[in-house]
C-alpha cells in the first residue's frame, strides 16, 4: 500500500482537529504518516498529541531552525523528506503557514499544487469550491508529488483514537532556507471559545454592533459558537483582527453562520458563503446578505439576540 | 533602491465568473487591478518616499511587474498613476491558463534579470485566492521571504524587518536584501491617483515582453481541472420582520433545522 504524508497541524502545543481531518482524507489514498516538525527536544511531546484519526505512523523532525526560520525551513525539511521517501501525496492544512509551506514544497520538489481543497478522493482528485462557492471544481495534480492543502472543517473526520508508531528522522535544511530570521513570536492567545475555522457554529458581529459585542458573545456562548467579525468591526478596533471573517480574514464553513449587523459586502461573503446554513439579523431589509440567508430577521440585533439567547436557554433547561 | 511590485489584473470582485474549458474566462468580465496589490504599490511608494524618493533623479525606482493578457495594461496604468516609475508586462498566448508554478517561474526570471533589492506583492489575488505566488518566488530565487507583513521597516543599507500577522499569531522577522515581501491590507491606505498622476502615467513606459524575450519556455500547468460545475445559487429563504418575537422565530428555525 502506498504511503501518504500529512503535515501535522498544531495549536497551543496540541494537534488540532484539522490534523485528524487531513488524516481522514489521506487514509483514502494510502497508509498515513503524520510528519511533525518541532523545535529541538519538543518532538516527542507534540507527537504524543497526534492520537486521533487513521494515522499509521508519526515521523518527527526536530530542529531549532523551524523556530528561527519558520516557513522556509519547514518547507525545506519537508521537501527533502518527500524527495527521500516519495509519498503518493502530501496533505497540508490550508492556512497562511500551510499554504506557504505547500507553495515552497511544490517548487522544491517540482510538483503540482492544489490549494483550499474541501475534499480529496482515493485517486487523489481534489474538490474545490471556487468563485465564492458558486462553482465546484474537481482537479488533479499531473506532475510530481501531489501537494494539496485542505481547508479546515471541510472533511468529515474520523476522530477514533489511534496509537501510531513514532519514529524520528533528520531534518535537512539548506542555507537558502535560513535567510529570514524570526526574532520574536507571539502565538495568538486562545480564549475559551472554539477556534473560528474549526467551529460548527459561528456568530459574527459587524458595524451594526456599534462596538458592543456583548449581545453577540452571549448568543454565541449559548450556542457554543465561535465569534467572528466583519472588517468594519475589526478596523474600528471593536474586535481583534484575528476574528475577521472574509477575503482578507478567515474563511469559515460552519454548519451554521449567524451574521448580526453585517451588510454583506462581497469581501465578507467571500469568507462565509459556503456555510451550510446562514442566518442574518439586520435592521435594514435591503441588506444584501439577506439574499443568501436561509433565515433572516429584519430587526435590531440588541433586541433579537437577547430574546433568542433566552429562548435557547429555556429550551435547554 | 530598486523596488519591484508584482501586480495582477483580476476580474472585478462583483463580476460573475465562469470557467471555460477548465480555465477562468478572463475575456468577458470587467477587470480591475487586484485590490490587494494596491497596498503593495502604496507600500513600495512609501518606502521609496521615506528614503530619497522615486521622482526623476530620486534615489529609488518602483517598477511594476505583471503577467497577463494585453488588456492588463489598464490595471498597470492605474498603478502607474499612483506613482510607480515604469512597468514590465509579460504577455504570451502560451501563458493562457498558466498555474501559480508557471506564473512564479516567469515572474522570478524577470525579477532576477532586473537586479531588484526588494519585491513587494499582495498577499492574495482575488480571483485564484491561492496566496502562494510570493512564497514560490522566494523559493525559486533563494531570496528571503518576508510575507503577510502588517508593517515594513527598510534600512536602505540593505536590510528589512517586518511584522508578520497570520491566524497563528504575530512574528517579528528580518532579513538582508534581496527580499520578497507580501503585505496585508491592514498595512496602509492606498492613495487615489491624482490628476497629475493620471496624466503622468500616460507617458510612462510599459515594456511588453513575450516568453522568448523573457527567456523562459512555457511549461504546461502541473494540475488539471477535470470538471467545473456551477452550484445552485443560494436562494433567499424565510425573512421575518421583528415585531417583538423575532428572536423566538429565530430559535424556532434553529430547532426545526435541528441546529439546537
Ligand atoms: C481589500 C479589501 C479587503 C476586505 N476584506 C474584508 C474582509 O475580509 N472581511 C470583511 O468583513 N470585510 C472586508 N472588506 C470590507 C467590506 O468591503 C465591507 O466594508 C465590510 O464588510 C462592511 O462591514 P459591515 O457589514 O459590518 O458594515 P456595514 O456595511 O456598515 O453594515 C452594517 C450593517 O449593520 C446594520 N445595522 C446597524 N445597526 C444595527 C442594529 N442595531 N441591528 C441590526 N443591524 C444593524 C446596517 O443595516 C448595515 O446593514 C474588505 C474591503 C477591501 C477593500
Ligand atoms: N500574474 C501575475 N502577475 C503579477 N503578479 C502576480 C501574478 N499572480 C500573482 N501575483 C502576485 O502574487 C500575489 C499573490 O497571488 P496569488 O498567489 O495568486 O494569490 C498577488 O497579490 C500579486 O502580487
């Protein structure tokens, strides 16, 4: 059986849900090896968290160059490993770091690349939703090792426990990958809420909140949802930029997306219109986001949301 | 300093896009300068202005580099009218449907022949939305990669430091010339072309080259589209007006859909 690589994805020292999603897709193609890139002495602890999904083995590469030189060093080590082991495909999480690693790996291994796949089939055909979700595309890499980045929260993951064999290999990193040096790194502090790109439900607020996100947050917490924001809200400093949904923020594709006080500019839609169900709360009946809403409430979010929050609470008890 | 800015002409964000034979139909849509590239042009101009300018006799030049069809000159004129000095446009029938790998190969050759100190890109083109070309250029040229910058500080003596902002967090990164930079939209507010700028842009040179003149051969794309099918457009569903029970109606909808 052929071997498939996934680049294990971590956040806060733990493998993310995305790692299991990558493994689930990769297992259709062959036996899955999760590659763990870690700082010196950090590999074993990280590898121990790669314990969900159909993963046959974990391969640890350790080097402080990953910490100092980020994307370029990570891509170099992964590319050298691919050249050595010739996997049938390599699946990587579709976020800024993952896409840039994939981009460099594609160049270094002379391989075709597909980004933002929402699914990958056994014959390595990737499914993508392009043009703001209006078109489904199936495509295939025709040269080299298929390098595919997969969007978080798209593949129905097999979360069953696994206890993969753990091995180590040498990280080979050339000098060309050590040209931009990271002098300080501040990981994003995670709040108590689910991660935006991984959440099943996202509740977002826009300019209509007028800076007061309390109603949005209370509603989100009642639903166990992540909180998102429009650019108008992040630009005004009402919510951190890391929560921005849209073209230049995050792309989310949850089961349920609730937009509160957001008009629906094309750049906002670009990041949320593949959500399964969309609910819109807006005072203006002409707001363009209503055009793609499964359910819309024309009204003031400051009265609609508290009533809905209470309603859900009542149903639970 | 010699600064290059990679700019792309893309279909207007609002335009309906279609695939023809597995390739985006670029002919029958309104086209504009990729809006994220405006931030790259603005940043290049600010860097030039902070260190001796890019006017006649200034210490710096800002050259636009673009790969695309003939009509991409429209988007390039806009960037020229913001204040860039000149432009190179690579047009070749063999490049229709080129993928990011061939795009980056062509751009890299032009960049290395031009002897630039800095190359500045947007983080993403709004049509393909791949966010890979800057990293590919850096890998091909073996130049430092300083991408997703929300702040760029240049020392004309030969080094750059940036603040990189991604979903993973915030990094401070620095490197020596030459570097490939990409900028996020939070970095600046792109200027509107002035009347004077628009008039001056008409006289600026756009050097058009085909692949032979660049000196690279056309490679076929390394990924192939098997099929592209339009998905049913999202239709508007139920819309209620809140007359005191809008929140309750919302909860009932959630319950009906088994979302709670
Ligand atoms: C290069 C570029 C990139 C961009 N990237 C993004 C991006 O990633 N994400 C993004 O979101 N935007 C992005 N934008 C900005 C985008 O164009 C819009 O400006 C932005 O999405 C508007 O945010 P909004 O809907 O919150 O504000 P507005 O458009 O001002 O809408 C506010 C809405 O709130 C409603 N409202 C007001 N008060 C209430 C109330 N009490 N109750 C209910 N409703 C109320 C109003 O009726 C209105 O519809 C980008 C723009 C550019 C140029
Ligand atoms: N055909 C092109 N010509 C010039 N620059 C490009 C081209 N394609 C991409 N770029 C640059 O690379 C950036 C990222 O594009 P992409 O990787 O396609 O999302 C853009 O913002 C441009 O700066």
